């Protein structure tokens, strides 16, 4: 019997100027034991469907049409009290951020027991026993002891397990998991997805798995529904949709996914919904002053780099506690290559980038750029020459541009600071850069909030190019972006290397992306550089156990259609 | 959606401001519109007091002692003159003294808040961005300041200033000392809020980007961080304005503020309280009502501003 049926569901958010249609006549069904993936880019309306089913739509959003039924009985349009008995009891939800889903002031046991008693009406002793069982079931070691701990005493992955245990308290028939693994590292992500799969199989629970990640969809779900701007564009068995997509949007989405096993020259330009952009980095090369290549062939050399952070301050130096974020890291980057650094969160990869960018001071070791020892330069004036030649592209396109500055001021700032050009020539350079990254020079008169995430990241790139640097540091430049936008940005970066001869340090946690972008890769773990190798060599023959582990956790995506990629495969 | 907006031509500043969600929210909040109207009315009538007021209460030539204690809207028994809000013991028109008094109250209020704001923002920015022992000194000084009631601090400063100024300059200096006293007792909340906001902003990537370019601390603080920490400052400034006006009135009422030659609303209330029980109620009532409406509407405006600028409530 079908657990959950969604028919012609429409959700509207009336705003001041118009009614925003978040979900437009969507259909979806969930069978017992089935994991149904709901995939789409940001703004596609996938989370809104989850919220609508749970009755958690935020005002002024409301269900404008269609029905949601649970086991054949309509539940949409019920009053709040009736919804409450169903929500949490028969349908549970798992949210993205495990930290904010748990109450930090209560032990996990208190939270579990309260929920169990509310739903199952068990005695105190039985509830506690049941809570321990649940913690054990979701893979928390020593559940007897850990039940009395507070959420902050658990790691991110463990916390998400607790959240899942909490969702299981009422023995629900349907679980809605909204991006349950997005905030987690790959290794933990794999474990959590495995747990969800097991639970679905063993308890015959139906699961709606909302995600933007094609890898998660391909590896975890039985069925998939693809959404685009509030509407369902394609739905079917996962293998079928991923391997042989019918709709143009699905095709373009799948083509934009970086593959771990194939290397492409450029990602195919998306043509769906008029979102393809024109950028002309090659035109930029004509006015580009390329410096003499460094004699040794090595542009940046990092030797025994170390960084410690104060963990616990104290008046007496011997009582202070330090944390070694980067520990004796050495590598070098050749002129014109893209050097990747991969690692999980907390591995110190961003700290390395920030030291090279002179944003952090080093606590030991040497950085040499084109035969100049940067770490020996102390004053801001001595560093000017170095800073002109390096630029950085940041992770978060929403915070990397000053919201109170106009776009042309933002791009002109480095030019003015280094006094590279004067008067009208500055405006000319800004216009040219905006043009080349596909925004058009009129974009300069606007403010950052008027642009989408991908457009902002292109503004960031334009700013980074303004001083005509030799070396670009990219710190997770696409991890906050949708997959189709990621493809655009990666293409631009590839062009920068090819046409302008830029050398890059590319920091990422995403191995398939690294494979597409980098010539050589360094793997970092807990502040140390574990392995450095040519990219193809590293993916084919990883030397270190940790590298092998990382590679094995990477989604294989073998079932994904390669249509549209054929001309680009290297 | 943003793709569309970036295609259309940029609008004029005014059209953009009128169309903004902020202006829309204002138009839709009756309390905000009402209090803004009252504030605008009072401020404008204070500014144009010389044009509006029927008499100049500071010009002894225009005063007639025979007009003393005339009740509102009643003809004086000796001269036959009629005053809207009556006259005080010296025959000064209460309406005119209120207009002129409000000028002084508002001038002191605005200047004191401006002074507190400049001081507080500067110290808050430095404390937040530079950190270290400089931050410790600034913020501990702020903590110490908060342990004394603001009015006490103001009175202390006022007393000290009075002690060191020669008697013949005291009346002239009084207003400036008042501004200094109220401003110095009020900078702490600006410094605290700006420091907090600066700590949040300085870790954002646009500040990192400016540092990478090689921008110095001063430019980063002024051009990058300052414009992004101003919205909470605006809210505090509005609420501080009401508090500063009340503080000035309190000091003047206690006799340590504006001198009788330049009476503010507080001074008028002090003068009026002497006649409260002898039947001349209008001398104290009308200045009090003016002070109340001014402080209340500024406060309501500040409340609305706080809600409108708080993204979590939108």
C-alpha cells in the first residue's frame, strides 16, 4: 500500500509584487521500504515539498492546490491539532544541520525519552531502554553511557545519528530527510546514507531524501524525482533517470556533474532555461602582461610550514594550550600548473591557503614565491609586490563581496591600491573584466545583492584578475554553488589556466572536482600532508592508506549518462 | 529572478528608495508613519521657531509684565492680549517659550548623540578590529562607565566643568557642557554594539579579500567594515536621542542644565512646577506634554526601525 501520495501539489508564497510559485503541481509517491530521491538545484522547491507535507510551511506560504494523502487518507488542509498527531508520529523529519536540530541544554537521553513517552506512552524505565536500543541501532558506541551526554559532546556525524534516532522514536512510516548529509564530511556522509538505507529496508519505512547531490541520489535511492523551478520535470527509477535521462533539464544537470572516473576538457555549456553564459577569457589574453616564467620552473615553494592556534588562553605561558592546525607541510607548485589540496574539514587545507595569502602569519617554515622568500618580508610595503601577483577566490559568494560597495568599486579596489592604472583606464579595465566574465560592463553600476551566487562568484573572479596576477588561490570556489553553476565557474578557471597561463592552488574537499581541475594533488589529514602525486597517478595508484580510503568513499557515478560529454572526454 | 533584475536599467536613487522593502514597511506601519509625522512636526517647528512664534521670549522689549499669568485662550485683564497657551509669571508667551525651549532641547539631544556616536563608533571599531590589549582597555573602561548611573556621570562632568569655568562665561558654556556631559555618559552602548558587529564582519571573506589586496587597517575599518555595521547604530542612535532629550530635561529640571536665560523644555518644567499648586497649571502642563510627545514618538520610531532592520523578523 502506498504510504504517501502527493498529487498536483502547489505551494504559493504571496509577496509584495507577485505570487511566488514555489511548487507547481508536483506529484510524488512513496512506497514502504522505498527511498525516493528529490533532486534539484537551489530554488527548485524540493525542501518546500517536505515542509508542505509536514505542515511546516513558513508564512505567508500555503498549499494553493492539490492533495497530500497518507495511506490513502488526505492530510493536507487539516487543522493544526490533527497535523500534530500525524507529524512526528507517522511522518518524521531529519534536517540538514545536526547542531541546530538538538536542544543543547538537554542530554540526548532526555530528548529521546521525552519523544518516546509522548508518542508511545511507555513508562520511564521502558522509555530509557528503548532509547538505548535506538542509539545502539543508529550505531552509537556505548549507548548506555552516551545517552546521558549533551549534544556538544558528540561529533557532527554522531549528532546526525542521534537526530535519526530521534526521528525513529515514534516508529514512523515515512521519514523526510532534507539534505541529511550536506553538512558532513564524505566519510561520515557514506555511513549516514548506509544507515538510512538499512533502516528503510529493515523497517519498511518510506524515505523521501531531499538533496542537490547527484552522487547521493545515484548511490542511495530507488526512485528519483527531478525538480526545476517548482515543477517536476522527470520521475522514475533511479537507474533509468540517471542512465537515460529524457528531459533536457535532467540531461543538462547530469552532464554538469564532475565524474570521478572520466576527465573532461570542458563541461558542456548548459542550454536549458536560457542559462548559458558567454565568457571570453581568451580575449583577455591580448592585453595581459605575462611575466617572465620563473627560472627554476617552480613558482611557489612551501617548506615545513607550521601554524598553531591558541586553544586555551592563560596568563602564564606554560598553561596555554595550542592546537597545531598545520604541521610541517612542504610542497611546491610549478609555473602554470593547477595544484590541488584535498582533505576533510579540519585537515588544515584552508589554513595553508591563508598563510600563502598572507592572511595568517606563519609559526615556522618558509614560503618562497619566484625566488623571493615571502616569509622573510615583514612590512606591508615589502609585501606589496607579492600581493599584487597573488589573488584569491573565496568559498562563499555571499560574503566575499562588500555589500555596501558597488561592483565596479569592488573590482577597481585592487587596481587603485596598487596604483596600476589611473583615471579612465581603471574604468576601462573594470568594464573589460566584467565583459569577459560574461556579466557585461553595465553590471558595474549595481550592488552585489542584485546578483545570484554564480554571478557573484564571477565578480570575485573579475576582482581577482584586476591586478593581472600570476598566482590564484581558489579556496573551495564552487562548494557553495549549484552543480550547473559549478560547471560554469570550473570552465572559467580552466580558461584562466590555459589562456592566461595562471598558476593555481585549488583547495577542495570534492575529489571528482579535483580530478577535473588539477595537474597535481596533495592530500592533507590532521594538519599534515599525507601524499603528493600527479592527479592521474593518485587516482589510479594511491600510495597511502588514507588516500585509498578517501577514494573508496567517493561516489562512483558509473550509472550516470555520459551523453553530452562525449566530445569533451580527455 | 536576479537574472531579470540585472537586465533592467538602474533606477534613480529616489525611485529605488521609495520602492525598497524598507520604505514599503514604513508605509504599511501606522505607528511609524504617525510618530514620524509628530517628530517631523516638532523638529520643523523648533527649527522655524523665530518665524512661527508670536513673541521672542528672549527679547525683554517684547515682554510686558502686566501680561503675567494669563490663562490659555483668555484675554488678559489689563492688556486684553490673548495667548494660546497662556503666559508665565513674567508675561512670556508659553507657546513661544516651548518652541524656543524645544530648539535647545533638540540641539542638545542631537549634538550629544552625535558626539556619543562618533566616540562610540570609533572606539568600538578599534576595539573590535584591532583586538588585544587595546580592546581590553576600551571595553573595561566601558564596563566601569556602566557601573555609574548615566545621570550621575553627567552631573559630575557638569559640576567639574562649572567649577573650572569663570562665572561670566558659565551661561554661555552651559549648553556645551551639557552636550559633553550627556554624550560622555552615552557612548558605551554605541561602542559595545559596534564592537560586536565588527567582530562578526571582520571574519567575513570580503574583509579577508581587502586584507589580501594589502589594504591598511584604517581603510578596512572605514571603507569596508563601518558601512556594514551602521544599521544597528542607527537604531541605537534613535533611541538614544529620546534618552538624551530626557537626560537634558532631567538635568535642567534639577537646575544643573540649561540656564534660565536659555530655557530648555526641562527648565520650563522646573519653572512651571512652582506654580502647579497655585492654579497656573498651564505653565507646567504644556512643556511637559511637548516633552512627552517628542520622547515618545522618537522612541516609537526607534522601535519600528529596530524591527524593520532585523532580518529575523521580516
